[in-house]
C-alpha cells in the first residue's frame, strides 16, 4: 500500500488525511498536538514535528511515496523545496507568496512531479480553465469565489480556516489581472461590486491576487479573480490596512520590536476561528467566454457547497481538500506524472483528468453545475 504523509493537520489537512486514509497508508504531521489528537481518535497515524526546518522535514518524509503540503503559506515555498530535494512527488495547497515556478528546474533535475496551488481557488478554477483552453479560443475568464460562515456574526462576519496571516495576505497583496491582453496591477480590495447568488443573496466581490500561474500559462486577453465576502467587509478591512494593522514593518513599543501583522493575527484568530459544529459554505462562479468550433460560446460553472453535518467537515476543507486528494490519486494511479512544477491548469488539460476530478468531487458531494450557452 502506498504511503502518504500530510504536512499540516489543520482543518483542511485533517479533511485531506481522512479522505486519503480510505485508500492509503496515511500519516499526519504537525507541531500542534491538539490537532493531532483529533486525528488519533479517528485511528490516523500522527507525528509531532517542527516542519519549519529542512533537516526535520527531510528526515520525516524519507520513507513516504508522496507528500501533501498543507502548511501555512509563509512556510510553503521552503517546504516544497525540501520535498523536491528529497526526490519525492508532492501535491501542495499552501498559498505561498513566492512563485513556485522558480523551483521548476530543480524539480525537473530531481525528476519529481509537483502540483502546486491545488485547492479550490487557485486550484479547481485552474483545472476547469485548463480543460476548456484546449478545446476553445477563450477571450474572457472570470472567477468569483469565497468561503463564509452561515451565521453572520459581528464584527467581522467572517471565519478563517487558513492561517490568519495567509488570509490577511489577500487584503494587502496587490491584485494582478489581465485586461485587453495587458497585465494590470491594482491594490487589493479594489473595484468592489455587489453580486447576487442563488441560495445565498448578495455578496461583495473585490480584486484579489488569485490568478497566480494563469497569468504566465494562459494566453487569454481578459482574466480576473475576485474574492467574495458579505457586503460591508471592504470598509473595515481598508481601515485596518490603512491604519497599519497589516504591516510587516516592525514598530518599537516601549523597547520591544513587534510586527503589527503578528499582533493583528493573534487578535483576530479567536474572532475568526470556527467553533465546533459551526456551519460554513463555499460559493464559486466561473465564467469562460470565447469561440468553440467557430461559434461564440460561454460556459458557466456554479458551486454552492455547504458544511457536511454527517461527517462534520467544513465546506472550505471539503472543496479545497478533495480537489487536492483527487490529484493525489491521479499521481498515485499513474494518470499524471509530468516532472517539474505543475500548476493545476496543466492537470486539467487532459480531458480524462478533468473528468476524473469532477467525478471524484461529485462522489463526495461537491457539485459543480455547468451550463453552456
């Protein structure tokens, strides 16, 4: 039986581990014993480990066939690099600030298959676009996506399943998109608009830097990704940002150096943490416009996924985690083996891979509704 180790056992790492454990010999690694204890009670093998050091990571992963990366974004790049150095295949979901493509030469030299950004967005959106890009001349791609709590609780009306600093990155990292063939860079939270979603109501969409590798891999004249939140979110986020609460620049506070973002993340985490049994949903709308067989064609994909009460799995963990585990299965079954750094759109280019992933998600209750016009 193939052996897998999941690096990071948070909410999404937990969902990944439990799903893969149905078919493989899986071990979960994390520095936090509390999250490991939750997996132990489900019969999962666990190991307490500091994944921030190369030596510890290399020693930890040497006896496994495939590695899954589910660490916070700031640890993602070095973790992927360490896995490549160890000569292991990997699927990674960390939203790292660095460009993983910089590791492509090393990954090819080591002859390993690495799939990065393999979550819901980036991730599933890339897979869908990669599939259609092989079939048609695409002129416009838009992805609107967000994960939100069902109950809107003051003051933030938001709960995070990722590292708080990773979430804050979305509010400060400049947003890049393609307009009329040119790269445009705007500040995060810009160009807000209200968008209606069936079953949810009105949400607020704003520019975020979610296109990632698509800017480099896709020759499409118009591409944009926007994050969804409850209306009113942008104003208080801008206030916090402009005041400096998201700054990485150290301040001297009575002789002690502190980064405002570290304090902000520490304060926000208890406010953003999902309570046991608290329900969330993931909403996603993808629009692909272009020409197929010479005819003007539009594909619309809509996803509304909700917390699973039976398995007690949050929606963002389901949608992100199961996209990841679908690709893990593709690699272990020999259906995808390209060496180097592979963004998810490379996986989706093959129709068989696309159908496999769509069906894999369907079997787990993650349903994309596709409409062709």
